[in-house]
C-alpha cells in the first residue's frame, strides 16, 4: 500500500477542555466558573473527572501520542486567588501520571474560558487585575506539574473569550460591550505574557499560546484564492483580519498592535487600559503557536451594514455565506484554506513552530447496532490532513495534529446537541463508544500517513489539494475550459487520475437523464409578511442559476398540487427539490423523500431525521430574549405563543421555558397566531389575568407589535413598566414606537444555506441539517 507519509516524529493526538468534559463541578472543593450558570446544562458533562483512566485507555488504544487538556482554574483556586484547593491539583497530577504511564505526552492549557466566577464578580477580564491573578495561578499549577509537563499553553482562543463572551454575549459571561471586549482582549494577552514569565520562572521547557484562525476571504476568493479584490472588499477583508488575527498575532510575535487597528480600539474602548511596558510583557518568546482551524470567515463590503457585535468596528462589512458543503453548525468546509493559513503564518512569522491544536467538525451521528458510521467526519478530517501535508511539504514547520475532539461533550452554550467527538458518549449512562472516525484515525496514526488510494468520495477540494490549485481551477479543467495553461491542466488531470475522481456532471450524464433543473416548491406561508419567502426566491434562484441550474417554481397549496409535484419528481424532470417547510401533518416532504430525488427543507420538519434541512436556532433565540428580560430585572414575564402546530413556535416556547426554569420561574402563556390583531388580543388577556406583568415575549414580531397596542390601551408604559420583545426583526420592528427589541433571524443566510445544501447533495456528498445562529437586537422596547 502506498502511503502519503507525514514527517518522522510527527505528533498525533487530541484536544479537550475542562468544562466540556470533566463534570464534577462541585466535587472536591471546585468553585463555580462563569460557564456554570451561563450554560444552563447538566453538570456531569462526560464525567471525565471520575472516568479519566478509561479515557486515557481509549487514547492509548487509538495510538495517540499527545493529549492537550485544559486545567480548570476554579478547581485549583475556587475564589480565583488566595487559598489553593489541593484536591484539584491532585486530580491533574493523577491525570498527568496516567498519561505518562500510557506513553502519551501531556500538553496543558491553563485557560480555556472557565474564569472563576469570583473573579468575574470582581471585574473579570475587563479588569487588569485578572491578568495578575492568572500569573499567580500559572505559577501554582507549574509548581505541582512542571516536572512532568514539558509544554504549556497559556490561553486558548482569546478572540472568542473576549469578543464572543463580552462583545456579542453569546458565550460566558454574556456581556454585550465593545469596550469590555477590547479591554478583555488586551488583558488576556497580558495574562499570557505574565503567565509565560511565571511558567519559565518555574522551569517550563516550552510555552505557547493557542489562537483561532479563520482566513478572511470574499465569496469569490473561496473558490479562487488569487482572485483580485476591489478596493472596498480589500479594506473589508483587512479590517476583519486585524480584529480576529493581527490583534493577537502582532502583540505576541512583534510586540505591537497593528497600526490600522489602534483607531478602532480607541474609538470603542479608549487606550487607557494599554499601559507602558505591557506589550513588552506580552511579547515573551513563544516556543509554539497552537493553530485552531475550522472554517474561513467570508466577508464583503456592504455599505450601510450594521456592525456585528462580535466584531466591533465592522460597520459596512457583510458576513456572507457561500455555496459549498457545510457542517451541522453551518460552517463552510474549505480544507484548502488551512493550506492558505499555514503558508501565511510561515511567510509572515518565519521560524515559528506551529501545531494544529484543534480541527474537527460537528455532524449528526446515528447510533446503530453495528457502530456509528460518521463518514462525513472521516472525510472532513482526511481532506484537512491532506491540506496539512501539502503545507508541510511546502515548508510549514508543523509539529503535529490534535483533532477536536476525543469525546462528544458539552459544546458550550449549545449543550449536548453538537457532536465533535471521535468517541460517542451516551450521557445517560456515560458509555463510551468509538465511532468509525476514531478507528480510521487510529489507522492514520499507525501508518503516520494517509493511504494513496482515493477517498471513498473524492471531491473538488481533494483534487485541488493534490494538484495545489484552487477549486475554481479544477472546475475549469474538468469542464473543458481553454483558459487554463497546459502545465496546470496536466497537473489537475494527473490528480484526477490518481484520486479516481469522476466529475459529478459527467458521472450523472452517464447514468441519469440529467435535466440541470431544480424545483423550488413554495408552501403558502401562514404569515403573509414572512420575509423568508422572497429571500428564498431571490437567493436560492440566484445561487442555483449561478451554478448552471434552471429553476422551476411550483406552488404547493392543494392536495392536487402535492400529487403533481411528487409525479414531477418521480418522472425525474428535476435533479433536486428545495421545499419551504410544510405545515405540521403535511406529508409532501415524506412523499418527495421517497422519490430518491435530492431534497432539502427550509425549517425543521416534525420528523427531523427525514431529510436535510436549514433552520434558525429558535430555541437559543428565545432563550436569549428571555435572559435579556431577566438581566434587566424583569421577573413577571408572559409569552404570546402560537400557532402551536408550527415547529418553530414549539422551539421558541421551549427556549423561553428553559430560560425561565433556570431562573426558578414559571411561564405565563397566552395562545394566539401570527397576526397583529392576535397579538393585541393575547397581550390584553395576559395583562388582564396578570396585572403585575412586567414583560411580554412574543413568538413573532407582528404579535409583538399587537402587544404594543394592547399596552397602550391598558395604560401601560413601554418600557418603563412593561418591556416587550419580539422575534424575527421584520422591517417594521425598528419603526415602532418605541422601537422593538427582537430576535433577528438570519433570513438571507438561511436562503443561501438552502442552495448550498442542495448543491452539496447534487455533488453526492452526505449532508446534515444546518442550524444557523440568531441574534438579539436590543432597542427601546426592552
């Protein structure tokens, strides 16, 4: 067997984090972290705290040579500082000893987002003193484990901790302040520098940091990295790159902030938190840079676009979706962007040793009696490893690859529903069960390489990585375009031959009556003002026509029209179907799925395993709206809910209930439908039944606008004594008096993801549901 080998001594392993796997959140003196209350999930996680020996045995059986784990700061210092919890240090000593006994090298991360709650109360990361407390904590852990742990990472993904935790508030501690985000970012960098000094004083052999990387590209560049940019797009790309990457890379490795970022920081946070001498402390010699890569950031200039709160200073930049395969979280799968990233780091920071410390994917796994056959995860990792090997051959100094992650775990605010693990965990019994991806990874480690035989489903990305060209170039060659040079054409065709890749269009033309036509089937929406319908027609049509498809619009409004649509698919008059969500009890999706024609849905169907679908995260959106009301002091909260036969309504109710239950409160409900009149009636009922009501959450914006009318009729002042929050962020939401606080649905993103999902199915890829995040937009009504 021919093997595409990695360098001798290449390190293979896995990464995890304490909060996501340990459990035991109150065991043996551990204090609370900022994530314990914020996440609202069961505390047991994977119970790694008690089952670590089993997990070490799993890693040994899989042949792993390295394990990157994080130390729980509140397990060592329950108050964040002061008295040390010896039992916490004892646990990590036992873990490290077990790893060494199994022949696995420990890589310790000191901060993976679980700040002790006691320090958050005293100011958290926006306060400078937290960096000093981190240095003290680093010295304590190194004093106990330093004789056995050679390599230390100080902080993990400081951009996420700072801007997702303090800018957008999606992560703990849930703050929404651009000033706090920038101050947190600086103090996390300062904590790294002070922590590095403490570690080296304790004799640490290697000190590094771990950053998240999302190469910033325009939609056109995703398929062609060399595509020239307009001046406006180039500025947008540079601005987001400065916020996500250079804000951390340059202080760590050059001892200075990027000049183009300083005005942005000053505008939002001032520069008073950056003291003389700080950057010299931050720029401690770095032995190893951890690289976490999952997906690129895709942006383009869009005048008038509001800034994303996770990217302060991003006004005028649109975060875009692209027509490519995605993970279950909706993240585009672009393996070649990893090569682009590693080339950049090698070029701009020469001599720096790198380690791929996180790379993996969430897919929907199905447990069967004969195993968990997660072919999508295998393909994802294989394609990224091929891109990694190409980068190493080009000169990137990469020590090893640590897959994210060993176990299915708590995916932060998303709880247990995200599955990144190589090993399935039954959270009821804590039983571990290796998936196919774990066994495949074991074989890769054993060979120290990938087999040269073609993957089961070679893709454009695989061919592009082999030929070292872009996807667009591969596409041009296999479609016979003459614009490609003879040398590049020969290289691509050689890669096609070696991989056994059959271009999808050619393959289908041999075995099917290819039509290049897609049916866009539209149900009549309950809510005539629903903005999703025109967005789907606009974006799905635009993207699919750009991919060479003709669109047939079909209306599903009667039983006869349903039968006609099914017959159309059965006759293979279309290559695929995009279907807006049928009403509950409607069997059209089920009948279409039986035709064998690729089908995707907008909205989660009642039977969610039926076909791939795209939806917004209605549960999390409703929870965020409710938590916002609670955070502003509201405790007597009613909800206008309905229609109850819609899956989206059920999910919004579930998110609302869960947020109230975490606060020890019970819901107060009134049932309506999607109209303003219904909202007025339902809100009037709530106010009549509960005169002490201080907030109303409506499952739709039209109902919320109706609730504003009811509040005025009842003599209630909004927001002084009654807050009102809606859902959807329709155009009218910002024009009400007062302007409506609401949950923004990713309308365009859902429509684009639908087209992307169907194209993935037409390419023969296995596809999983896509759930896109919602965003709370705070206005005057709450």
